[in-house]
C-alpha cells in the first residue's frame, strides 16, 4: 500500500494527537464489510489525504487466512511497500493467544497487537506475564476487562505484567454502552496505574451524542481523549466525568488545544487509539470541528 502523506493535515492540535488514531475494524459490526471490500477500502484510505490518521487493520484470529487471501486476490499485496500492520483479536481468550501468534506469522502482515478478553479469574499478573511471553516483543497485548472485573483492582495487575487494557464503549444493543461514570472511572484508573488503553465499539463520532436511528447515546472519541488529558493533569473524577459526558465541543476542544507536543505524546501513550468500522465518519467529524484541513482547502 502507498506510504502515508508526508505533510500533516492536522491543525489546531499537535499532529501526534491524531496520528494513527483509527484502528481499521471494517469487517466488524455494525459495518460487517467483506474482507475483500475492507482490503480495497484500506488501500484507498492509505492513499488518501487523511492517511496519517490510519492505525492497524483489526482482524479476528480465525480470519487471518482470509485477509491474506484477499490481499493476494485483489492485487493489493503486489502494490504494498511494507507489510500490512494488523491487530489480531482472540475471542476465545488467553488460551488462544499462542495459536493467534502463529497464524499471524505471514510475510505480508506485521502484527502490532493482540487483543484478548479477560475474565474475572484472569486478572493476575503472573497469568498475564505468561501470555505476554507468548507474544513477540515488538507487539503489544491489550486485554479487555469484562463488566465483571473490577478495573481499579485489575489495572495494577496489568501494569505489573506489562500488558495494556481495552475499553468497550458500545455495541449492537443499548445495554452495551457503559454509563459515563463507569467510563470516567476506567480512564482515571488507567491513568493512575499508567496502563495504556485502547477503546472499541460505538466510537464513530468525535463527540458524545444520541444516534438518530436507534436513540442510543454514544460516547465520543475526543471526549475520551480530553478525559485522559485531564486525568493526567490531576483533574478529579468529577472533572473527568464532565469531559466524558460533554456533548458541546467547547470544553473538549479547550483541553485538547491547550496541549503542547509533549502533552499530546503523553495523551496518546495513554489512549492509544480506537477501533472503528468506519474511517470516513471520524474523519468527517474531525474536519467539521476544524482539526483537519484537506490539502488545497485553503485552511
């Protein structure tokens, strides 16, 4: 795939704040793109003006072969200048990590992360260290804490094991969207424990909003980013909650636009990105908020 554009299109905030933010989960619900369609869309996005925002492609461990086949059958593999960065999800949990690592050892792929659901009995540093040892040193491990796991207690265990966290912020039912307080407590606890985290599901849009079709209230990815920045600067839980809950861009942008380069690097070390089945929607939102300038637009 073509190299990303060399000139940053990010404006108003340090470019590092948005670089690589969008984990490409096109084949996951609710988008459910075919693997062939997802591969071809990724090639187009990698050549687009917003290419610097692209993170890795997210692929389920049992679909790695289908992804490799699609790269070949669509001709994309022949045009790639480097292996495709991928995040491999392991739905069966910790016991499936070894097989997932072996499946991802393909010349056209570069596995940068493995994502694993974590049950109540798995939040133990020794167990997680064993899993970490199965994964190549250059790749990360993100573990998703289920609703039955006490995040405040589990996150220090993740820190001791050298693994990262994953926060599920939505899904295909109203009950899948965690309340503001739960999200704020997670962000505050992850920052306090110095555990980097990613988010996934329901985060197609920059700001918290109510979906017109379903009536469900979705979290916003910029809300999470601003809440992370505030927590890093010592804000109390109430202030973090207000940023998670904000539907007005003003308070969120005020926090993010006050960051210098070092502050932005720190935020992105803590909040590493989010999975989205749509690339276009987040880009459109960011452009609408004045944080992206399309080349030639005069911005």
